C-alpha cells in the first residue's frame, strides 16, 4: 500500500519546483520596446514592414512600450 503515497508525492513536488523562474525570464527577454501597428486595421507588424499584410494600408505607426 505504499504506491499511491509515492505517486502523489512526486506530482506535488515537481509542480512547484521549476514553473515560476523560467516563465518570468523568457517574457522579459522577448518583449519588444516598440510595437508597430497598422493605422487602418490595428494589426501588429514587424519593424521593417512598411505595408500592412492584412489590409494593404501603407501607414504603420510606432507605439513605445515601457
Ligand atoms: Zn492593416
């Protein structure tokens, strides 16, 4: 009758150990400082994009993000 106790111990141990620190580090690294958006439809595009791939509008606006 020792097997059920062993399994529950394993699950609760691994869940709280390594989930927190890895998520925070990755999100900070991948967050851009400036967001580029189509002025017409609001689609987020790449920094080099000069024409919206969705609606073909040619005005891209830059929004600084802190
Ligand atoms: Zn657009």
